[in-house]
């Protein structure tokens, strides 16, 4: 006796699983998510670099004998801060003013200025980190 229900899809056929259907994304959505991740990485890297620079300055005062080693670290960090200052400012203000939109709902991704840009949309809660490209797998779980 055969029961009613979903039959497994043959290999190579389109997926019928609701989980797999929801995990598929259009190419334009994937590209905008990738771009938003890059903007978020840029916006979140500046405060971290600034914290490193301040920590090096504090270490310089606490451990004056390490000054020669700390100069190299501080110089590299200061160079990155100078190079990233203008792009960070532009991206942070674009996020704060709502110019950068959420790929899922097209609303502003962030509604106010954040020193640390969140990974979820402030309007719909879409998480840009949750579905990494290549996160879906074609492998089926096999029983024992």
C-alpha cells in the first residue's frame, strides 16, 4: 500500500524541497549581497584599525623599550587608516543616509549611523552573512 506524500525528486531534476527552494537566490540578489558585504567589511574595518592604533600608542607609553618595534606596526596601521579614511566616511554616511539598500526588501539597510555596521537589515532583518555563496550542498544526507 502506497501512502500519499512527497516523493523524492530524481537526481538532476529541479528541487522540490521548500528548504532548497528558499535557499536559491537570483544572480542579482547574490551580487548585491556580495557588494553589501564588501561595504560592511570596509565600514567595520576602520574602527578596528583605529583601536589597534590607539592600543599601540598606549603600549608605547607603557613599554618605552618596545618603541622601535611598535613604530613599524603603528606606521603600517596609520597608513591603512589614512588610505581607508575617505572610503570609510563615504560608505558609512551612505549607510546612515539610507543610500545603500537591503537586497531583500529594498529599504535602507541601516537607518542611522553605526560605528559597527550590523549584519542584518534594520527593516526586514535579512542577514547578509547567513547564506554564504556555496553554502548549499548537492550532497544528500545518507542514513547508517
